[in-house]
């Protein structure tokens, strides 16, 4: 570390923390520890057998969708996860909700590990955590009326409620998302995309959850409707004190909606920061490139960063830092050693050797 | 909240009436297409007509062909009314045992329909359950059930019928077999052809189970059984309807073929197939009507079902009509 580097860059390197550190866990609602998920590409056992050099060998290939993700979601915040297509955002969301079983790692909700629970043991958590899906045209059962769709979670989680109470709750939740309760006898396909997404939100809110995973909830909607639905989600957060894990690739939405942002690249988290910090001072080279790609009206902004090449295939992961092939600051250490998330002075956590060594 | 109130006030001014189930049907593409398709209308009319007549046969038939006292052997092989030598008591003539052909065709159609529907209900129960499980649960369950289906399909219905028939006749005796022939045939045809259903259902389940409403149901915490039967199954009904029409026709044909070969309904309680068989011995001696009239009824019945199935397939084909 020389003095010029110290002058040029903030001396913001504070501590190298291990992925399993617990200092943040006091107020965190959901903890993801070293989560990994891979998908097999090679089919069943018989399809894996190959002849190679006269010998029968078992050949297996995997898509490494997420490789050691660590996230803490604090009570009451909206943590946005951004990244380009195929970086594992949705896989994180689906693994958190138990739709996928993780290959390795732990997920804890309010201090209790949930990734290894049976579906029966998970039921009390289902009431506390809900999910909103991307495509409102596919997320409502086409053969069920809205009333039936909204009653189902209530009947499951409140078996002691009578018909009247269920009805009242459905009416309440429908009007809270701006759908006329009189439309309950209609089917999903009779509504527009925005209305359907409102109904999907109502379904998630019906059981009064405290945590909602939203997997690109507005990206399938018309631009004019996106803001309405986003506002609805923010109102719900304020009124019901919700915590969000919000998956998106729309940086404008992140700026508007997120308390904190996690940037993902090829199945790893490269930077976590509060929204303002991330947009003002992106640390990780990938985050810098990503933010510079936002089209803006000002013409005095610096030339946007062009990354070389393409995202490597998640089948054969690069050694070391997954970003090293495209990073202008990569050196031998980046090619060999996988960087861990390091907490900076302002609380931002960055997984980058260059930032750690103050080369950047 | 600003946006919700906007929607609410909009909805109050233009609140449409919720249509009833009947109105939904009348507005549906199914009804629209049915109104324009004269073939479908004719086929449905013939089919419903045959079903009503067949199941009301004890009331409509001039004689009871199962009652031996009403049979006069001297009146055997009488021709239908438009041929010289006909007896006015027997409009369509009589068979070789002197039974009134009209009555026995009505009773026989009832037997054929019973076996057809019974077998298809059994096929559907087995096939839908196995297909749903194979498609939704996947993995080993899928592999096991689909290999079972492959094995089942490699036995022809005929072979199953011969084996089951032989075993039952050898162990329980011929009288027992005759008495329970309808149940036997339902079991044989039902068990032999469930893989058709299972494969169709599995294919649609594979397409449906990756849709987000299934994920939403899983996130809700619903159990697999409820998701399969309450969420996935209703969305695979279109192909099930279509295949059901084809399978009813197939089952009736299978039953007729088995009876024609002497493996099906006994002469005393004939189905359309056994009637054709019983008349077949006399076709060379000029009594063609004993075979041809039941044969024509069988053809009309199966043809009308098949044409209805064709129409239904066209209507429910999502590539032609998306809804």
C-alpha cells in the first residue's frame, strides 16, 4: 500500500470477515450462509455412462447456478438483488422459498434453520414468508376463481376460521390491493396483467406474512402499470411492516424501491451496499460497469465501461474470481483465489481482491 | 394509496354482472363451435338417442330376449318387415334362436355401452392417477410407472382377455364367467388400455407443473396430493375429454372384437359383438340381417362417437383456439 493509492482511494478496508460471521444476525430476519445450488445436466445414471479410452466412466456435468451466496436480510428492509440474466437471482429466491433444495449451505429464518425441514415442519414458515412471481399470466390457476385462489391459503393456514371470517379476510385483502371484492367470482383470465399481479400480491398478503420474496414482480408488466404495482408493494411494506427480497434486473426500480442492494454475477454476490452508497460509489468493477450502463440524460457523465467478452458458462466456472476474465483490474491473485465479501468502512461489503488491496 | 382508489372508482361505474355457469357455457367457444358444426350436432343427437334407447330398452323393447319363455324357436330366422315372409311381430326379424332382433339389439347396445363406459371409467381412474403421479412426482416414480405402462401396452387387449378368460373359466367355471362377463370385460379392457390415459395425462402434467401457479401452490404449503388433483388435474382436462371419446369408441370396438371371437359376452346375454358373431354362421344361408343390422348399429354408434371426438379435439386444440 503506498501513500498515493491511499490518497486516491478511500482507505476503506476495515476487516476481512469470514462468510459465517454473525455480527449482523441480531436484527436479520433471513440469513443465507454459503448457499450453493447446482443442476445436473447429465440425466439419469445410464445416460451418465460413457466410454472413454476403452473404459466405462461416469461422466457428470452441472450448471453451477449459485456458488456460495451469503446474504442477510434485515427486518423491515427491501433487499434488492440485481444482476444480468442467468446470474442466479431467481435460483436464490426459489431456494429461499423451498421450491428448490440447496446443494450446500444453510438458510435460517428468524434464527431457525429452514432449508432441511420437511414440508410439514415448514408449514408454519409458509405463513410467515410468501412469494410473488414474475408472470401474472401463469401464476394464477386458470380453472379457479379469484375467490377460490385467495381462500385457499386462508383455509390451509387457518383451519379454525369459519366461512364468514375467511370471506371477510378475502374481501379485506382484495380491497387492500385495489381489486373490487365483487369480482371474486371471476377467473384470472378475465383480468389485465396489472390486475392479475395485484391478485397475486393479494394471495401472498392473505396469510399476513412478514417476509415476501418478489421474483421480478413487475418485469412482465406494461411500463405504465409497473409504477402502480411498485407503489402497491411499497404501500404494503409500510402498512404491514414487510421485509422484501426483491429480485430484479431493472436498476431504476432498485433506486426507487431498495433499502439495500446485492449485486450478483455468475452465482456469486460481488457487492452489497445501501442503495444510495451503491449508486453513488460503486466499488466492485462489475457494479461500476453495470451502473455505467444505465442510460442517463446528462451528457457530462463519463464514457460507459465496456466489458470485454461474455459471461462465462456456469457449467465450467472460471477459477478464482468469477469475474476475472472480463475485469480490467484482474491479476494473478484474481485468477487463483476466490474473493470473499469484505466489509468496508461505510458498511458496504465487496468481494474483490482489487478493492481489498486498494488497487482500485 | 392512490392507485387502488382509482381502480375502485372505475369499477363502481362500470361494474359488470358476474355471469352464471350456463351463461359462461353459452359464451364459450365450445358452444359457438357446436352451434355451427352440423356434423357434431347430428352425431351428438344420434349418440344421445342411442344411449337413451339402449338404457330404456326394458321399457321400449317389444319382448324380453333374456326371458326364455318369450322365445319361440319355430319363429327363428324370420326376415325384417320389408322382405317377404316377415312376421309383423318382429319388425327387424328374428335370430337363429327365434329372439326378436330389435329387442336383442336394444339390449345388446346397452351391454356394449355399459362395457364401453365402464372400461373407460376404469381406464381413466387408473390412467389419470398414474399419469398424474408419474408427471408430477417425476424421478423414480415416473420411471417405474411408465415402464409398467410400456409393459402393459406390449400385451394386446386380446391376449389379456384370453389369459384372464382362460384362468377364470378354469378356476371358477364357465357359468361363473357368463354371469360376470360384463364385469370381466370391463376389467380386461380397462386394465389393458390405461396406459393411453397415463401417457396423455403425464404429457400435459409435465407441461403444467412448471407453471408458476403450481409454484405458488407449493409456496403456500399445500400438499402434493392436493396440488395434483386440485391444481394440475383441472388444467389437463381438455386432452382427457378428447381421449375419452376415442377410448369409449375403442372400448366398444374391443368388446365387439372379443365377443366376436367368443371371448366376450355369452349368447344368452349378447352384446352387439356377440350378435354379429351369432349371425355370422347364417350369413351364407341367406339370413344376413342377423349379422348386418347389429353391425350397422355398431358402426353408427362408433362413428358418431369418433366424429364427436374429432370435433372436440379441434375445439380444444390450444393451437387452433387459445383460451
